[in-house]
C-alpha cells in the first residue's frame, strides 16, 4: 500500500474498526476486502443495482458510491449484523426464507438493508411503498414478487399479526 | 440407462415414506447462509498472495494492431506481469479457444482467442492481461499500455454484412455468413400457391444480455505441492471448464480441479468457457501465483455474451377457417464476431416456430450472419422466445386478416390433447425427433382466459375507451424443450459418520436445485432435507457433468439422483436385513434408520455405512457391493416439452408510448412439480425477464458497432416499480420420459411473454391501427407508430 493511505475509524455492526485505506477505496471494497465483511456485494459499481447497500448512521447508502474515508466516525450496519443470533434470523430474514424471497442471493443483502431501514420507520408499509424502496435495487431472479411479499409479511409479523415463523415443512 | 417412452407409472418410484417430500413446498436449504451474508461467491474467496487481473480491451469494434507496448505498465509499482497473446502462449496448447458443443461442424476459425493476437473484431475483445497487487493498480496499468490501433470498417447490422461488397467482419473469413441452413417439412410451395388466404409479415426481435447480478469471475491457483491447477469460477458449467482447462493448458485432468462457489445468477451468460477464464489460469501457471479476476459491469456489457437481433420475413397460408396450411420464411440471426459454441440459438428458434401448433407445411431458411459485436450464445430461453414471438404474432395476424377471435384461431391450430404424444417432423440438436410429450394446450388456454375474464374484456375495454384510456388484452402460448441430455450425474453417498451427500455436475445458480435434489434424495432415504449436503459443480466430487442450462437439471440430475438414492436405499435395506437377521420385506426405512416394521429394532444408516465400508479381512454378506453409495448417469436424448399460456391486460398511454401492465396471468405445465414454491419463483423471474425483453432491454450499438448502453442506467433491467404481481396457475401433465414425470421450468416463464405483451399492446391501440412487429416495444418506437397512424388517419 502506498504512502498516501489514510487511517479511518468507524463502527461496523457495533464493533469499532480502524483501517488504513487509500483515499480512492470505496466503502464497499473496504468492507469486503479490508474488513472481511463479504456479505455486502458489488453488482455494478455505478450506483444502480443496489447490491452494495448498507446503512450509514441508519440511512441506506450505496457503499460503491461512498469512499471509505467518508465513513469516518460513522455507524455502519451490514447484512452480517441483521440476524438476532447464530441460531435465529431477524424477522425480515426469516420472512424471506419462509416466502422464497431470494434465489441466487446476490442482491439480497442490499435489499435486506433497504427494507430494514423502511421497516424501522414505517411499521405498516403499503405494497406501493415497499416497491418504491425496491426500485433502488435490481434483482434478476425473483421478479420482485416474493421480495415484496416477504417484506409485507415481515411487517405483519413485527406488528404481531401473524406468527413469527411460518413453520413450513422442512423435514420428512 | 436410456430413457424409453413409457407411462410414468411404470418407472420404479418406490418410497414408503409416509410424508412425501417430493411435491412439497419445502423451504430452501441454500437460504440461511445467503440471508446472513455468509454466502461464498467468487469475489468473496481470497488466497494468500493473490494477484488481481485486469484485461485491456479493444476500444474499436474492428481494428488491426501490430504492436503492444507494455513497458510503462510494467514499470508501475505494484504491477507484477503483463501478458499479451505472444507472452501467454507458452502456457497454452494453442491461442484459439476450441469450439464448444463441437458436434456442430464448423471451420474452427470461428472461435474467440484467449488473447487476441492482431485483429480485434468487437469492442471489448481482450488483447492484454495485467497482474498487480490490487485491482486498482491493475486497472491503472491498463491506461499505460499502448497499442497501435489501425481501425477497420465494422458491421453493426447483421443484414448489412450480407450485402454484396460489405466489409468483412473478420479478415480471415470468406464471407460474413457463418452458415446457412434449412429447417422444414411438407410442401410449402403448393400450400402457399393454392391457399384461400395468404399474407406476409416482417418481424424482428432483440433479446438483450443476461445480466446476472453477479458478473463473471474466476480465480486460479497453480499448486506446486499438489501439482494441480485449482480453479474457482462463477460458471454454469464447471465440468466443461475442467475439460477445457486440461485441453488448453496441456494438463491431464487429474491435475485440474474446478469448483463453482455460490453463483450469483447465470441466465446463460455463464454457460460458456470464456477466454478470460483460460487466460487467468494460464497467467497463474506462468507467474506461479494465484490470480483472481472479477469483471465489472461494463465488462459484462462489453464481453459477456448476449442474445441479439433476429429478423424474419414470413409468408403464411391459411384456409377459410384460419387453420394454418403453411409457414415459409427466412431468418437472419446476428451471431456476433465469433461462434464459441455452434448455432444452438438460431437452430432452436427455427425448429420451434411451429410451437404448440399443427402446421402441415413449414420451411425456414436460416442465415447465421456475423457482425462486429460480442458473440451470441443463449440467454434464458435460447431461441424459444423468438420462435414464440413469430408463431404468436402469426396467430394474431390470422385473426385480424380473417376477422376471427384470437383465442379461437389458436384453439383451432393447437395440437389437441388426444394427439399427445405428438411427434413433429423436426429433430432436436441431438438428432432425435421433437415430440410434444404430454399436456392439454387448449385446456391451458381455457383456464387462463377464464381467470382473466376474457369474456368480459370487451365491456372493460369499451368502458376504458369511454374514459379515454387505451387498454388491451393479449395472449400467447409457448412451448419449451427441456431436460436436454444426454445426462447429468448424480451420486448419493452415506459415509460411516452418517453424512449424506448428493454430488452432481448440475450447477446451482439460484434456482434452488440443491433443495430440489435433496427432496428427491430424501424421498427415498427417509431423512429431512437439511440433513443432506448437496455438492454441485465441484469436479473433485463427481467425475462427469454438464451443468446448468436449457431447463435441464430437474429432469436430468433429478432422475440420476432419484435412481442413485433408490439404489442406496435398496442396498441399505439389504445390508440391514443381514445385520438384523430379518427379511427385507419386513423392514422399513424412516428417520435415518432401517427397522423391523412396527418395532424399535433397527440400525442407523451410519451403522450400515460403517459395515459397508469394509474392514480388512472380514467378509461382507453374500452379494453385497461395497460402500453405501451409488452413482448414476441417467441417459436421455428425448426432451420433455413444458408448455405455458399467458394472458395479460395492459394500458398504453398514446401520448408517451408508455405501456403499463395491469394484470398478468400465466399457466405453466412443467409436469410433476418437485417443489411448487420454487417453480413459482422460477416463473416469476422468467416472466419478468420476458417483460424486460418485451418492453425495456435494448443493447444499442452505433453504426460502427460501438456499444452505446454500457451501464445499468442506460440498459434498462425490469425494476420493482414497473412489475406486476403475476398470477400463476399450474397443470401437471407428467412427462413420460423420466422417472419423476418432471419437465424443466427455468426458461418456460420467459417464452410466451413478449408475444403476449405485443398482442395486448396491439389490441389496446386498435383505434390507431398500430401493428406490433418488433420487440422490445419501447416508448419512442411505439410513439412513432401512433403518430404515423394518426397522420395516415388525418391527412394534412
């Protein structure tokens, strides 16, 4: 690494991280390759596909359009921080599993982050509001339909209107 | 094991598992890791000391060069090596890629180069490879390489290249047409000469690129200790890559291993061994360091395969009732600059134009025309969507010409249920007759038209028109040959520790094939699917394989896994009978144990596997084979035909040419469904891909074949805001060609979409007399037609 590196400090999923970066390194590459958080994916590197979406101080941001140095002092949340525990998924993740909200899974981390932001501010989003948020993401596999359904189901579960888990048959 | 035509009931399907697993909506075993961000895609893998690769790509669609100056690039700190055609050749058996699917015979001078040596033939063709300590540095170095480009005239439109005196796409070729062939049967000339109705159509289509959200990428490591090349690639065909690496690098297969990690979608773009993959492996061998290449989106636009333009000139003859008597035409197919794997796209298309219909005479003259654009191989649908566009536009045209109802014209021409299985006088690529094996096409049409209230539509349309709104209803059939053979591998293994694995050459790229194969295996072994580990796309796990394409894996890998699991099951029961001193007929297999029915007395699969692994000097029971495992490469050439019928309502804004989908109903018959939830997911995605083809996706080039749409802001993939909720209906007509009765589904959703939407848009714009002859139906194109129609109607 050249002499022109900068030191930057920010919180990732609750942990304070310090890292030396080149000024041109974007946040997505920093998370993935400097900090090993490879759950954040990179699909276009020009801010359209949304796969790299993370939450910066609670607001969704394209990690490919933000320099790592701009994250100084920020609180970053990524997909790795969503699950409640090693055993339990978040309500949103669980709804995606139950309703087949993902296929190849490459766009999924970014989608989950944007929807996490939505559900924090709006406990009862309409389908149109969910689709509006998803318009910042490209998915080639699902046609979005089950993503929308999973987001609405997660909202219902968070409001306690449906059981937390669908309890579908997994086993014989 | 061959695939005879026999009723599904005759296949051995033994399972005493009370709770059937095949056919249930099991949740995917793939998902928990992917949802946690713990998937392992290509760019998530890293190796100690890895170097990052970047390719220098031609800025010209056609140019010659004689010198590449790499000195400045090599001098950049952090750059380790720069390879050109000349310097990478020592690691290769030859510089030119072999022809994929080599059963189609061509002059081998049609394939791409690993690195182009002197004449680039499309913008984006790679001429040099930089290795550096970071991707940034590698890309910096690209800007320091100097090439003495000498631009040549380029062919952008495939029809232009066929004109006399047109510039050559590649100097080495005799002509721009790669090949010409004819597909057909019956006497079109007589039918066309004597038919009561005869008309002609010109149709064209463009399908665009695949655009999985994860682009292409590969990582190679030459391991001096193991004397082995390990290759990780985001591919749909790890075994083909393994064979080709062995061939191109001159290594015996035992010194090559290919692993497909989690693959972030393929849609056809990864069902090809690319020059970049070979170059990365060769570079890793030459520099004795691991090398990783991950393309960016612009590279995917420039150098990932596409499916592009097809132009049809057609003549159609019918009788007075609208029965088709003959279809005759020509098809010009844009193949791009090279032909990596034969002419499967135009061949599939030409043999599928008669689709689900009874067509007494048919002839298509096909010209595969080269252009100075990135090569073409199949994108989701592989020629079938284009064929459906042709047949369905013909049906709508017949209705318009004869003043008949569109649904009725289709009904009169469809292959009726009582004629199934119906053999067409056409052959698939394997040389086997095309047989529509099962299904009730007219009933599918009735189901969907009832669901969408076709009968009530004229009233809805009139009411909308009274409000100044232009709504239309469209419909289309589509058939898709699936389960392309000759085989896919399936190994089921239970180890002494009790681990159950399914290994296959099938490739998982998001479809849920691991879950589906686990369901097929679990059905026989009486275990939960999450107790089965499915290894797909690792050449060390299974010796043979083909991979993921052509809606083939549920049929081919599913059948192999079914027979392998059945064999393991039978073996387990036979061994347990010896261990328990019981009759086989008194035993049952459930919850991972073989037990005497109705008792607690039993042995676990692990216990059985421990015995069957063999112990030196101790005999196994008479007639027992060693190992609780079985490997099956179930053979098939006959393709099960899945079919679908779609209907949709759209609203067109005549002021903007914008099309809004109000309702979309799709029926799919893919035979027996292993997991209806996953099939619905495949249909949603396939249909939305088709909507992209119908309304949005257009890969534009200028007249010198320079790509114009190279970002996702310019090239429009379907977005959540524009997509409808699709209503899915099923019929399940079992295929007689395989033990599971299944047909493929990956591409079926895409096939009828563009013609269904074209039909709806045309119907909505009936007051303007607009005729849809091309896809995608973009707002500017539609607006031009609306304005032209208005001008004609109201002359100045």
